């Protein structure tokens, strides 16, 4: 079957990061747009020709059409074998596992993570490298550079294939193995956690609810939680992946997973609640009438890691993103483990994981993970909590409060201002950056500034330098304010403001978080001039 070479033009305004290329569906539907990106991957990653390529996504709108195009381009570029999830489905951590298990030379993941889906919403694509993790900057830079000069892509003129039927078919000379997307991942979870103990927990009357938010983790959660662990049918809700996520926003937080949060704080609340996002790499954990912050979740998992079979033998260290609270640092210090502070972005954890410097890692944006894959993993974190609950036979609230009594409590919140005018957001951050040099020693309210900078990271593995990773203002008492612009949206900018204060006194551990941090929140807002510069009177999301 002959290869067709299609003339095209460069697209010079799109620079994908480690989270890939995220735009509105209508952008991807433009002639040659997706094809250009995929061809640039093959032009710069020639080793794909001789090893499997893993392909799949979160099932959002345009997922199936994109896969058909990718398969034709892969075959035309000499790829010999593709591992494809049935129905075009693979969670992001499952792709990472498949790459590692099958010694693939990478994977193409079709997702815009926690962003909404549908004809007028978001789509995305990213390339993961042979270690299973997001492409590092040198790879994304190469893809971007190629996109500035591309003038053709290769494809085959073949009919669409049936994505729903498992088995082996061929696109041209390329073998396509359509596989169950769940089994390999579920087997890995069974190796890491004590499923017998968790089964016994359910038999004792333990009740939980897992909200898959009509996103990719529905089939995974049903197989693992209901089928393998014996939870009652209906424990997993919203478990069928839909192209528009049921008109919802698949971001597991107290705003977008409000139905789950209301249930866990209601009169008939179960013992445990959890949710995951669009592509399965984020998690939210709740107890009866109790919300666990992502920062506390990482710290509790670290403190209880040896309760899980997959982590009993050895813990090499832990890493957290810079905006994440310092709760895990305190646990690491007590356990004698190294603790690394990195910029936001899973690629930084990947270097540490590959070098065996860390075993566990996490970000405050509801992402937690370990050395089992090279992506954050929402369902893995939920199962870790279930393993802890099965071993300790305490409530979520009891476990967290006991943790605070041992290590102290890091009061912590994140205020997100979404879809802010990009010019206004960048101006705000530039002004803060210019002010950092003169802040140390100054008083902001009743707080004395200890340090202020724009976080700069030197990777301890490859000595690469990452500049301008977030404005930090640290106070003498250990409190912090962090400002950062996020690139996960497709419209405008998202300004994230992080506020943290450490409280060692157990008598002061049950305050309302926003109340406990009220003075610092006011300082953060007034010092940055958020209302004046953005026109926003309040955050879009508070977590």
C-alpha cells in the first residue's frame, strides 16, 4: 500500500510543553493540524520505527477520529506495531505502565487531562518517552522546532478500523494490537497493594463511593474496586466514559466534584470517598465529613507507606512540587529520607525516579505517584488509602488527626483564578518578580519576610536549570505565599495562589482552613493587587 505525502504549512504559534498540546477541539479539527504535530513526533523520534508505540486516550470528543489519523501516519512513517486500548481508551498512568512493561519506544496520549470535553471544549495530545513519562524539554523543543518548518506529512489512504474489537489487525504493514486497557494496570495494582486485606475491609461493612466523573477511570475502578476487591455494585458512580464527561468538568476537587463532596458530608455518608479526573492521573480523597488536602494525602501516604506490600522493602526518598505544602518534608525528616523540592511538572519527578532517588512523589494539584509508573496516578492513590484504612481500621479523620498530632498541621489552601486575561496575569507576575529583591526583612501585615524569590531549580540528575518557576514569599515563622501561572487551560491564564502556615499545637488543629489562613490570604491578595489587576473579586476555585 503506497504512502501519500500531503503538503502542509508550519504552525508557528503552538509550543507544546510536557503536558502536550492543548487547544479547543475546533483547532484540532482544522485541516492538517493534528497531522502536523504527529508527523513532527515521528520526524524527531526516529527510534519509534523499530519498537511498539502505545496509543490511547481518555475517551473525550475527537478521541476516535484522532486515533484513526495517528494510525495511518504511524504506518506511513515505518512504525511496525501499535498497542491500542480497546475503544481508544487508556488512562494516562496505564499508558505509562504499558510503555514500561512492553519496552515500547513511547506513547501518544490523547487527553486534555482535567479540562472539559465536547465539540466546543478541549482536546489534547502529548508524547511520552520510553521511560513512560512525559517528554522532557529537549524532546518537546525538538518537536516544536520541527513544527516551524514542516511542509509535508506522510499517511496511508486506508479505511477506518474498528476500535471496539480486541485482537490484531493491520494498517498497511503495521500491526495494531487492540488490547483490554484495564487488565495489565489492574494486575500491577494487585502486586502493589494487599487486596486480601481490602476485601476483608469491605466484608466488615466498610462503605465507599468512587466518582469516576464519566471519565477514563470508570472501567478501571469497576474492575478493581467492584470486581476484584468485592465492593458492592454501584460503589463506582458515573463510571461510563462519555465524550463530554456527562456535561461535567472532570476535575476532582470540591467545586467540580461537589456531588461527591456533598454526599461525604451528608447524613448517610460512607466511610470513604474518592474521585479521579479526565485522564486518570489526579485524585481527591474524602472521609466521612472530612476532606484530605492533596498535600496532607502525600504526607500520610509517606508516613504509612510500608503498610502496602509494594513499598515495604525500601523507600529511597520523596519529592514534592514547590507549591505543595511542606507536610511531607516533616515526615521525610523523621524517617531519615531525602526530600526534594521540584518545579511543577511530572518530568522533574521522572528524573529522580529513574535515578532511584525517590519512591514517592506528589503535587498539590491532586496528583500523587510513585516509582511504579512515570505519571501521577489517581486510582493508585485511592487504593493506597484503602490499603492504609484496611490495615489501621481507623477512619480517615482519625488517621489524619493522628498524623497532625505527630508532625504538626500545615494549614494550606490554593486559590485559582481561571481564564484571567493573559496580559493582566503576566503583568501581575512580572511586578511580583521585580519586587522580590527588596522584600526580605520587610513587614507584610504582622509577618516578617524571610526570603522572596522566583523559584530556580537545578536538576540534581542532569544539572539542567529551570528558571521562573513561581514567586515564593517565605516568612520568619515558616508561613509561605506562592504565586504561579498555570499552563493547563486553553483560554487565558490561570493564576494560582498558594497559602501555607504551620501549626504545631494540637489544640489549634481543628480550625477552618480559610479562617486559619485569613490574614495570609488578605496579604496575598492585597500585595499582588489581584482584584485591581485581574478584575476578579474572588477565586474561581478554592481548595
